[in-house]
């Protein structure tokens, strides 16, 4: 008889895994955006938020969440890649002429490019963590700031300096537009995948998916663009000289 | 003649056997009438080819009234051609204009090997049905109508799923060559009725396994299948298949 291990074996199981992890990741980016919008409030607010997160549960919450996130991203990527790879095996000889059926079809640029936007986002997430969490290639040394008598990383300065560099802002803009495109199909698709879509709610889910995709893309775009336009790089940054 | 005959250019996939390479061959058909079906036009082409000593184009068809699921061509890149809710045999030549080029290809999937020209082997669907597309009961005389209550919406929804004629256009239209719409329709026609519920868990796992073993692709929720389905089977059935699968494995 079938068991939970079938989830990782069958096409339907992999798709269920992909939809579930996708929705959970939607939850993650909402919280990530909400917190990071504090960058627009100012240095104190954002660094205090960073300190607050890292002090949660005597510092245990963040590492646990990080392990969970790595598993979520990993499971979502592996199941998504398996969906995309099944195409080549299932139709080795393509059509000489292909067209969209139109009508009730939900096929779109977003749905066709999920593997492309997904791959870009996966590479981006790895580089993004290296850039801001691990501090790879940082522009200068950032001394810790004191918050409530404790030393904490000056994440605000790190972010502000990077987003004063136009190519970095451009990169984030492109990737966030891809995120919006990924969510445009992904949000609705996750509900359909989990069997939670039905004729009565389909329009609602689809509209919510469009609004969600737009809100996430615009929200994340706002941060680098706002900083580039309105926030000066910190003193000592290699960008501050110019 | 009515004087409304017109000409079309045909690009038709010719392949002499399963292992032989194929290619698009070009033909011109004159004196095409708008009232003709596309298949009747192909019949005329075959008469012409036979008279010229050329091997006629092999294609499948049977009832030619959209109910049997035997015919199936990809016409100008769309399975079953330009109309929604219609099979290949229901396509009339009035859908094309004078001088238009019509590209005709077989349903393409690794699980549907080409036998000849436009004929593909769809036995993979039969094997999916054999894996669970039935109810294990002894059939006798019809039971008393009110002894098994079936809510009207369930009966209608099951009947909508049972409208699937197994033509395989869903696979042909799917960018991933997935058989999810077919398999989910067969699962849905049983899962919503009391007679089918008893074996619902075993059925969904076996039929999904059979679908995977045949080498069909996974579903990306593009919905092209629903758009080309001659019986307009909804992709909500695919959602139901996944719910049933989740219930079976949890």
C-alpha cells in the first residue's frame, strides 16, 4: 500500500511537494519583505530589527529557521527541476509548428518560464545570502553597532553601501521582476496543485495571485531604488568617496 | 458546383514506419468545398495520391461525429484544430481560407510512438485504465434507484469527467506531454460516486503509477489540455486527482 514516501517518487507527489513548498516560501518572502521595509525607516529601526531577530530564543530561532529555509528552497528547487526535466523525456520529438490553444488555457509567459525564473532566483538567493549574511565581497569593514548594550552587526550600512552601486540596483531590479513573473503563475498554480482550486474560487485565487506577485515585486524593488536615490553611502565606503 | 471551391496547401507528416525517419511532405488540394470536413478533404487527397501511385496518408478516424475519440491530428500546431470543444473530425474546411497552408502532424509523445504517418499507438492509455479504471463489483440487474443515494452535483460532476473519450489530445497539447487530464478524468468519474469510493485510494495510486511508468511528463498547470479537449474536461479534475492522491498516501 502507498505511504508518504510516494510523495517523492511519483509525478503527482513531486508536484504536491513543489506546490506546498512554494506556498510556504510565499509566506517567507512576505515576512522577509515586511522586515526589510524597515530599511526605508532608517538605520536605528533596521539594525534593531536585525538584532531582535538574532536574539530571539537566545539566538536559537534564526539558525533553526535557516535550516528550515534551506530545506524549503532545496525541496522546491529539486521538485521544480524534476517537473521541467520530465518534458524532455516525455516529448523528445517536438512539433514542427506549435501554437497556443487559447480559450480557457492558462499558459502564459510566466507559466512557460517557471524553470528559467526559478533557476535565476535560486542562484540569486545563494548570492544574496553570501552578500549580506556572510559579507562576501563587502565594500569595507563594518564595525559592530551597540544595541541595548550588545554588539550587533551593522547590516544597515552594508545594505546601503551596496545599493548605492548602480549595477547592483540594476541586478536586483531584474531579479525581482523575475520573482514577480514566477509568482504570477506560481501562486495560483500552488492552489491548483494542492487541489485547493475550484470553479467558485478560481477567479479569486488568480486575482489574489496577480496582486501578490505585483506587491512582492514592487515591494522588493522599492528598497534598492529608494536607497540608490535617497540614501547616501556610509562614510568610509569606497562609494562614498565619489 | 456552387463555385465556392478553393485551394489549400498541405504540409503533412509522412513517416513510413515506427523506426523510419519522417518529414513534412507538401501537397496542394484544389476544389476544396467549405462544407467538407478536414478528414473528407484528406480522403480526397488519398484518392488523388492513390491514382498517382503514391502511398496514401495514414490517419485514424472512426465515427466522424466527435464521440468516439479515434481521430486526432495536430492542425496548425493545435491538437484537434482551431475550434474549442471539438474533435478533429468536426473541423470543417470553412475554417481555412483560400491558399492557406495547413500543417498536419501526429500527436507527439514518447509514450505514443508513431505507427505510420499520422497514426500513433495510444495503448499507453489502455494500460493506465487497466491499472485501476474500473469498479470491482459483480454486475447484475440494475439496483433499485433509491438504494444508493447520490447527490445531484456529484452525479453531474462524475458524468462530466466520464465524458472523456480518451482521444489523447490533452497529452498532445501539453507542453510536457503529461497525461494528467486523462488520468484525472478517469479517477474523478469513480471517486465521486459511492460505488467508486470503496477502491478510491488504491485506484489513484495505481493509475498514477501506471501513468508515470508509461513515461508521460509531469503537469505544469498550463491548462492547454482543457482548452483542446473535445469534451471540455476541466483541469479541476487534476486538482481532484491530487487531493485523492494525498488522501491515499497520508
